C-alpha cells in the first residue's frame, strides 16, 4: 500500500508558494521522482461553430472563413503578437503579424472599439479576464489543398497585473506560445444560387472575408456565440466610369441630392428570387431611413435591423433572406411560390441602413441571428474590379471577367447579366 501524504500550502506575501509534506508512514528511504513540470497556459482558445465550408471567391481562391475565441485567463493584459494556422502535422499554412491580428480582433462586450496598446498603435490589448474574437480567413489555391482540420499557434505577451497587489500574478509568464483552437473544415459544398439583382456596377460594401460590418456580427443568441453574417453581402450601386475617373467618393452612388433616397443608383432596383422557392415571411411597412443616419436607439431591437424584408424557403432548413427593402414594395405574400429570377420586391433603405443597399444571405431559418449562416456562391456574374480601401481607386484586380459558382468578395465591383 502506498504512503498517504498530508500537504499544507500557503501563499507567501511576496507571492512565492510554500508547501510542506508530512508522510504518515512509509518504507525508509522511499522518495518520489519528478514526473514533469506544471505550466500555466494563460489563453483558452476555442472555435466558433459551425464548421467552415470552403467557398470559391471572386479572386479565384478558396476561402475558409471562421472565428476563434481567445480568453485571457491571466490577471495581466495580453497582446497577441502572431497567429499561425497549422496542419495537424505542424506545417504552417498561414500567418498573421501583430498588426494583421489587430485588424481582425474584437473584444467581447467592448462596443466602443478595442483599445490599442499605444495611442495610434495597431496592436489590440486584451484586458485580464476578457475574451477576444479573431475573425480569420485562410485561402487556398484549390479545394483539394484545403486540409481536413487546422489548429493555431498563438504567441502572446503580457503586461503588468491589472488587479490585486501581485500575489499569484507572479506565476503567469511574460510571454507564451500556445497551440489550440482546432477547427474541423466541413466537406460540404456551398449552395449555388442565382443573382439577387440585375444590371451593372454593383459593389459589395460588406461581405467575406475581412473584419467589417458583417463579420463583426457575432452575437450571443440561443445560448452561444453565433456568426450570423459570415457570408452575408451588402450590395450598393456605383457609377463605374466616374469611379475610374475620380476614384470612389459618395457622389458615385448618387444622381442628384444625396439627402433623397430615390436619388441613389441602387434605390428602387428589382430584387430577385435566387431560386425556385416558397415565400415564408414578408414585412413591408417600415419607412425608409433618411440617408446618412442610423435608427439605432430606444425601442430598436434585433427584429428592426433588417427593416422591410422577404424570406424564401429554398429547401428544408435553407432560407434566402433579403433586408432593407423599399416600403410597400414586396410583390409576394406568405405561401406564394416563386421561380428563380422573379421580382419579389424593390431595393430600399429601411431598417439599420444609412444608404440604399440590399442585404442578402442564406440561413438555416428565417431568423438569421439565431441560426447558422449558410455559405453560398452565385452561379454567374462578371468581375469589373476591386475598390482600393485606402485610395478609392478602382483596380483591375483580380482579373476582370466572368465567374461561375463563386462569391463576390468585399469591395469587389460586379455586373449581373
């Protein structure tokens, strides 16, 4: 029978641990052998469901879009200095620098914006006990190049303790490199649908795959963090010739007084069914929002965000949702059957929208904030170019021309035949 041990442990004032062990009985000369060393791992890393489905983007690369949660369990503030995406055997597939990590990081419940480490500095500080959300997008040249799973190697530095007088904080390291956040990549294919609009000069103002006003919609709904708009797109319309000549400015979206919704090039455009479907939800009574404003405030709820909307059931557990429609414009009613290409409404500026645009996405239910977002591709469109976010220049990148079964990426300008 092995000897039992009574152990007493106290924390000294300077934070050093002191322990004494008193054997009750045991053979003379017995001793314990070292079996390794406990090490604190200050980050708790996880992945946001569901498993990502690779999607062919308009840049002709396959995008695997997902999010990581990084809980800073230390009593000291953390700065992530690098993130590497790894294959199961440790091969580095992608890496982000400190600045690139900062550009893809949100701090949970910090709705005023994540705090930079220094004034004007790019790195994001994760306070003690707070969780960061990392919005990631790994790209691959082909679907066959996408691995079945990936994990992540995250290097982090820690500042001075933020609470208490030190104490146990001395046990936390100044810097760590941890591996975690395993993500299983789905073998499913994205859904192929038709275009929700017709015509030329449509720009994706929010969409896959940077941190923007869609990828940041990570809400605690249904008892979990839900990436409700991973592949949702906001599409507005621009004057392509004016943009090429002068660069992007708000005037390229308007013909006339910008204070009038009707003067926006996108406003009033027919909105189309993307597949044969059944209408399951219609709302048409909200007024348009005045351009340049957002209606957030007392009395505004998740139910108001989309304004006037239509939801179509394409298949069991598969719905197309259209937001920000013009007041009174839906031409369909619940229970109607529609065919791909049918007009179902007109584009407007209702709900949480500052200028005329269409919000479109696929979801597992018509309640987009509660259900999984569904990756999809459009069966046919043409790439005109991509807007440079800093200069406003319309670049001939990626290669302009037709695309099939692909997703228009953020800041891409496309034509729909």
